[in-house]
């Protein structure tokens, strides 16, 4: 089975490390009330308008900010993409079908959660759910794909 879009299997461990460390660090940041900012640096901000600063008309500004949220988010996204889109040791039609079905299921489930959120959750809590919703397609995909793989392996034995 030819799958040009998949990474070699050897990247999967690196992806798991990034993914798990990103989730752990993200949970630490969320548990601290988003006050955990050990790393501050100057960054390029596009369309930045500070809360107490008047809009100066610039499209790009250099600002100093904490980048912990960004590091955790990038680790989760890159790790999740590497885990989800690295080949298995045996990449056959069955694995291809599991991968495709899991991806479709994750997207449908993600948008069901989003519709529920739009209908029943408001204010700042809604914003928090939207932040987590950035990661849910990857998380749901990885969970479902690995669950189906494990389930199929247990039926074979």
C-alpha cells in the first residue's frame, strides 16, 4: 500500500515524546491558571493590540510576552501529527482503513463537541473549550486509531 503522506515509522517515538510532554506541560499551565510563564521573550506579533495600549495602526509589533503556552501548543500539535501520521511497522490495507475511519470519526466527534459547546457553554468557559478544541481532532484521532489497533490485535490472538 503506497502512502506518500506518512512519515517513516522511526519518527513515532519522537512524536510520542513531544506529544506527551506537550500535554503534561499544557496541563501544568492550565492548572496554574495560565500564570506559569517561566520563559519570556520578545516576539513578532501580527495585529497585536494590548489591553491597556491604544491601537497604533501597525500591522506588526515586537512585544515581550511569555511563550510557555505557545511551546506547549506546538509540542502537542507537532507530536500529534508525527504520531498520527507515521507509518506502522506493518502498513497494510487494514491499517489504512483504521487510519481513515479514525480520522473521519475524530472530525465528526470534534464538531459534535463544538456544536454542543456553542449551544450550551458561554463566556470565558466557551473560550477555554475553544482552546482545547484546537487539539481534540488530533487527540481523538490518536486515541481511536490506537484503540482500534489494540482491539484488532487482541482479536487476532
